[in-house]
C-alpha cells in the first residue's frame, strides 16, 4: 500500500489540526512525520530536511506564507520535482480549487474531513506517483 | 409490534439555560459529555446517531478544529451547533466550518425540535430515504393521482399506504389526514416528478403560481435568513433588499389572492393555522396578516405594514437570556422592564445594520405594543396617538397568537379570533386595548365579504 518510510511534512497553523492529520497519517502507515506552522517554516523544513520529504500535506490559510504560495514555490523548484502535494483546507470555492489545480496540487481535501476522505485521497496520490 | 430503536444523542458542553429535554424526539437517549480535546483527538467518544455541541468554554479551540475533531469521531452522524447568545450565532459561518446545522436558542427551538424529529425518524426507518415528504395541503380530493402516498405511523414505526397510484384520494381520507395533524405524507422518490406535474396542473387550474405550502416555506426561509443576517457583525447592504424581496414575494401571492373575495382568502389562510408556534412562523404569519388587514382597511401602502410585520420582534433576540426564557406572565418587574425594551431594541438592531426604513414602518414597530387605553409600552400612548399601522400590527400579532396551535390550548378559527377580540375590546371604548373600529371593519370585510371603501370607488385598481 503506502511506503511506510516516506517522510511526510504536515503544514497547518493550528496545532490541533496538525495533530489530527498526523494521527490519521500514522494510522495509514506513515511513521516519519514532521510539522511546520506556516508556509515559510515549511519551506525551511523542506530545505533543511535531513532526509528528503516525500509528501506534503498543507493547509491553505496560514500566516507568513499560505498553502497555495507554498505549493507554487515547491512546483517552481526542480529540487522538489515529483513530490506529491495535498491541500487540506476549509476553503472550497470553485475558483480556489481551480487555482490550486492550475498550480499543480495533487489532491484537494475539504475540512472537516473524515478518516476515509483523507485515506481515499492519499491512496489516489500514491497510485498516481507509483505509475511514474 | 416492533418498538422503535433508541436514538442516541451525544451532547458536548455544559449549559443550564436551555432544557434540551423539551425538544427531544420520543425514544431518544442523551448522553452529556464534557469537552476533552485530547480524548476527541484520540477518537475516544461515545457512539451516537446525532451530536449536539454547545460552544466550549475553552475559547482557544476554533470552530473549525472542533468540527474537525468531531467529524473524525463521528464520520456519519449529524452534528448540530447550538448557541444561546446572539453574538455567537452566525449560521452561515458555523455551517461552513463543517457543522450540519446551527440553532439560536430559545428562538429556534421549534426548528431544532423539528430537525431532531426528522433525524430520529430517518434513523429508525432507513427505508424513508427512498421517500420524499409532501404536504397534505397540496393534495386535492377526488382527483386521480398517478403516484402512491404513504403515511408514517409512529406507534408501529411503519410507513403505511394511504393512497395508491391511479386512484383518487377521497375527501374523507384527506380530511382524516388533516385532522390527525399528519401534515406530511410520503411519496416514493421515483414518483416525485409525477407529484410535481400534478401540483403544477392543479395550481394552474386554480390560477395559482405556486402552492400555498411552497410559498409559506419560501417566506419562512427568507424570514429566517433575513433575521440571521441581522445578527452578522459586518453591515449587509442587501438586508433591506432581502426584506423588500420578502414583501415582493408576499405581494405577488396576495395580488393573486385578491382576485377572489376576502372570505375565500381567509379560507386559504387556514393553511397557516395548522402548525405549531415558531419564532419565524410568527414573523412570517404576522407579516401576511398585517398585509391583508391593511388592504382590507384600504391603506395605501400595505406592503409597508408587511415589512414591519417581518421585523417587528427581531429585537427580542437581543434580550438577556433570563428574560428570553421566561413567560411574560411570570416575569419579575425587573425582567418586564427589560422585556418592554424590545420594540426599541428592534429599531436599534435595524438601524445598526443601516436598513433604510420609512418612518411609517419604524413607528409601527415601535408602537406595536401600545394599547388604546394607554396601558401599553414603551410610551403608554393612548389610541389617538398610536399610528394606524401599529394598531393593525397589534391586531395581526394577537390574531396569530389566537389562531396558532399551542400545547394545552385550543386554537381559534379566523372568525372566532376576530369575534373574540371584538368581544374583549368592544365593551367600553375607554378601556379597549386593540382598536375595536378596525376589528369590526376587518370582520365585515374579511368574514362577511363587504367591500372596502376603496374597492367601492375603484374596483379595478390593484393596491400595489
């Protein structure tokens, strides 16, 4: 199913949210988790990571650097080519989803999500990247 | 006989101001749980088909996080957010944050009760998901229906066929359904388009644009939205637009009604009389009655009185909780003093939202509790100084009270309600509270069918 050794970066300004996403990831087989409280800190974590990050799960609305800006930065940087990016956010307006898709997001999860919601989206991302 | 399965409701958060047991459906069991964020995050929650949350006292957790935590523990249950303070209530935002519904108490206790009842019903009878509720009022006797109808019997917890497709529903059956307050019958979803075609056909034959129940539902939803908008902190430019839209909606329907004689109109209004009291129904009903009464009195701008009707009690939601929860007859002098401020509070709320209202409307709202003998509030004005719009509003208010179903009370027909008010106020003009001249005119025009003075002169002109 999932590669349990994949290093996951969880980005959200709410600590409870990071806890929830982390817990769900653990239940789905990921054991190597790291967190950041906003897009800027996430960018630092990406660059200074002792081991390469294999999956980014990020919120949209955060101070300093939003999730969509983080996504654009990641997609613009060849060092992080091929890293799956999932947005987990309460924002669900059509124009926002379109913007995220255009910016290269792999999956879009709307808060509040159930465990199954996240699991299904993670699985589809995994399948997509497993093919390539 | 199968007894209905238990409906488990889990209630998060403690409060002592609202008695939930008053609105719980039969056969439901509630379990009160304190908020424990860690336990919630771990998913250690008691099972339940429905979850009710009161705002947590720990303000550090956002509503979005709360919704997320609860959704993890209850992936397929309904989650309702209940607030007791107007400041906490912004329905759209609450629902956007991931709750299934939000209710402001005590004002929306009827709506809460109805939602809980529906949830319990659908939970204990899963086959209901294949059926759609349809109002009995929209069915006409002795017409062949090309759809089946079923009624829910709570005692047996079963859906029972009441009418078969291809057969007409007899007048007796319909009467029985109406009297047994079965208000709703169920039509199989596969036959729903047949029902809609039938309604359209029947309505076009009766010269109506939409069914009375649809119109009422639309009105009530619009009123509820309008009142909710008045709670939101940022100014909504289109709040007046909404109240105007409500009145235009009302105007269209009343215009259509006006093609008939007043007594026929009153008969149609009986559909308003079969339901239980609710804050929004009251606002909506009073608005409807105020408009019809104003037309009957030959007023030039009946829609203004209708707008006053929609807004007239909005200020009550700004009352302190202890006052809101007490019956007027049981209030202490201190509470009464606060309660008597609600007309002014209504004006304040509206002014704060910068809703532009004609002076006639604000006066009507401010004066609707004034009484002709000077015993009213806030100013204790006597009859000659109370504007006619306020007098009509006061009568519409009392009329709705008398004609609405309330527990332990018989409701009156429109004729009986008017007769009752005339009797109570007609003995001595010095001590009359409601204007008996207006009441007598209303009775003549609405019940006996006499024409208004205006209609005598220009029979073809629409009041709009």
